[in-house]
């Protein structure tokens, strides 16, 4: 059976005057259909570098990204990315930001594109803001529009690079719930980078735990035991929750670089 997403010996190095800087080395992982996977580790451990190579925004120095049995090194319509900042076009409304992305992938008339965009804005709970410009929206609403834009492309893989890290706690919790509701609708593959342990445990089926860089690698892969559909209260009250949380804390503390190293 073909694995939808496979990372094989993924290594990324950058030239420097002092010689090659190896950000990540020999990263290996497989992601199955309908999985929600979080890549978790300290800041600077190469999480976003791995995601960027999956997205085709950077090419691996060694190894490769295999999607549905084929190695890929460039971006494609089978993947959509949501970054830390919303990155909306400021001269377009929320609806038109989504509609423009839709026009790049699907052959739809103007009315159909508008309806398609509004469907996904409604899915993430910001349909009332469809006609507003990005500058008129809160940061959380802008990120919802970014998520709607990515989902509207109906990608095989949704790639999320710490999409909630710039938000306050309440907004972050709300958007985590929004993301889960949207994901539960069609269960496409999600690969999400985060350094937030509680966020990862709440959202993911499995956690890919990265050691610190340079030469970061996969230190462990942890299966999350909580049933779906998930509700925050049920996860926090699960008898295994704090055992799993402490195991991750212990891993991160064990693999942290000493200060000044």
C-alpha cells in the first residue's frame, strides 16, 4: 500500500563561511491517510524547515519527500500552507482572498468561485466578515480567513506552521476548536508545527518529537490515545493526559541544548 506522505532520510544543510550548517539530519517519518500529525520541539529545532521541505518551498540536501509514491521537490496543488502570520492580500476582501486562491486551482466561474469561498469562510466561522478588508479584521479572524483559503483548495495535505502562536490564549483555543471542526469534516492529512505541548496533545493523532538543532532529528514518535471527536474538557480530564504531557516535557528537557552551546 502506498504511504500518502513519507519522509526518507530528510536532511537540510546551508553553506556558511565556517562550513555547512546542518539544520536537520536524517528525518524519517510516515504519515497515513486522515492523520493529524504535529511536529513538536523547541524553537530553532528545524520543525519549520521540515514543513517547508514537505511544502516544496525548500529542497532537501539529502533524502526526500515522497507524496503518494512520488518524490516531490516543488510546491503543488496537492498541498496548502498556513503560516504564523495571515499573509492576506490587503487590497482584497476576505472573500476575494479566498476566491483568488480558488481560481488558481479550479476552473470555476465567478459566481461559483464566490460560493466556494463563502462555503469555507462559513466552515471556519467567519462568513460575516466576507466583505471586510484584512485591516478591518482582528488577527484571529485574519488567520481564520487564511485557514479558509487553504481549506478551499481542498488539498490532500494541509500544512500548518505554528498558525496560532501569535494569538492570545483565548483566541488560540477558539481557533484550535475551529481547526478541529473543519478537519473532522473530511479528515484530510494535516501536518502541523508547534512548540505548544497542550496544543499538540489536543489536536494530533501522533506527535513527531524533534531533538534540538543543529542536526536535529526525530527523537521519538508518540501516539496520542484520546478518542475522536475531541472536546477540550474530555482531553484534559482523560486519566492519561498528564502522563503523556510529562513524558513530552521530559523528552524536551533531556534533548535541550545547554545554555550558551
